[in-house]
């Protein structure tokens, strides 16, 4: 019998838990309940997937540095007994994460210094808001795995000051919700924030970067669709899907269709990960599967060199050859841009 730990809401304060639970209808199998019941103990994950307990010591050691967190709806897309399952590889803590690797850092794109609390302003015309410091899943390659989210947590009054900052800067035409995962916030908070932003004339677009609809598709509720689509802002949802197996969910495909029917543009960004999606067959299948589900490939990122993730890295030469092969096999609109994010540059850098 699996005993889920009380750490399922790890890193989320009791007040925040209450706010999420009270936001909308907290019912059996609701997105809130699925988030609460996320697997956080390596032993539980290995048990559910019928994997050998010999993997447990390394998983436990790595999880002490960056916690395990994965919802059951994502685990259900993994193949039992397969330690090399491409979805499992993205979320299972392993011993290699404990190695200190030269050239890797805790802040590979230099976001942690020189920013206003809750705001990252790197690119002209676009302002990124750290809406929520929590995620529904902890991806092992996450470039913000060491990010000090507690220092960027805003009160309602501080959010109001942020709104005033946006009003004063008429160069800002697009607001980006990021995190963490912005959809880990409740719909009431997101509705308030979106309405405040929509009232600023020079802001034209709202972009939302989220993995939550992928790992908990039930997050796309009627209330969520309402605040995303019922303002004058053009809304873009950027999902994070790395492997076609992640799309083996009818609920996810339904959620994507609902967003598109609401007039939301749905894009995807992926990260190139060694032994997960670094073959031409997988990348072609990913683009085709995304398009069939109504999603356009947007970016394929090479790995940000965050400490603890070196085992996922691929050489630039490998990435270039793969991208060239994709260009030869796919129509142009199905080929994502191959990019790297470089600190203090005015845009992402094409590779």
C-alpha cells in the first residue's frame, strides 16, 4: 500500500494551500486534489512503477537537493518496469544530480540579481511576472531549480505596485506569466491580475508559460478559460512538452481543444534532453503529434547549464545536426526554433 507523505504540498504554505483549496470547486479528482496528492517520496514512485528498490538510495540523495514532485496523471503515462521511460527520466532524481560539474551554475541565465521582486525584464517590450513559485512537477533539468522563489513572493499590495510599474512603462506590450508555474495559483487571483493588466492600454498580449495543463490537464477549468479568454488581450499559452508520449492523454488533448476553441493560441516549447528526445524520430513524432493535437512547435531549447543537470546535456554539433534533419523532414511550420538563452542578451540566440 502506498502512503503518500504530507510533503505533497512541499514548499506551499498552509495559507496558500487554503487559498488554492477554496478557489473554485475542490472536489474529488479536481486539479487541486491532484496537486495535493502529487507523489513526493521516491519510494512511492518506484513502487507504483514496479521499479527495483536499488534505485532508491540515489533517488533519495538527489531528492534531498531538489525534491521529487510528480502528479499521478503524469505517472500514468509512464511504462511500468522501465527505468529508461522518457517521461520518468525527466522527473526521477538520480545520483548524477549530486555531482558538481564545471561550467554549470545555480543561475545559468543570471536571473537572480538586479531584478525587481517578482519581475524579470530582459527583453524589449516584454515583462515577465513570477506569478507563483510552485510547480505541479519538478523537472530535473529545470534552469530555475535553485531559484530563490521566496524572495520573489508578492503580497497583494506589492502586486498593485507591480501593476503601477507596468502602467508607467509604455514600451511594454506583452506580459508573460511565469514561475514556478503560474497556473499553480488559483483562478480568483489570476482573474484579478489579468483584469488589472487588461486595463492597461499599451499592453496588447498575455503569454502564459505553463506545464501544469500537461501534467494535470484538469487544470483547464471553465474558470481558467474565462479569465484567459474574456479580456481584450490576445492570449498565448505556451505549453512545455518534451516527448510525444506526454500527449498520450485524452484529457490533455481535450484541454488543448478547449483552449483553442476559446480563441487562445497554443504553442509548445521543449528542451533537448540526452536519451529523452535527442533523436530525429522522436523530434519528428513530437512535432507531428503536437500539430495533430492543435499545438504549434515554438522553441527547442538546448539545455541551460544549471548545476545538477549535466547528464541531460547534448553537444551543440548534435543539436545542429538534429535540427537540420528536422528541417529536411518537416514542413517549416512544424520545425521549432533551436535556441539558447544567454545572460544579458536582447533575445534568445539561434543555434
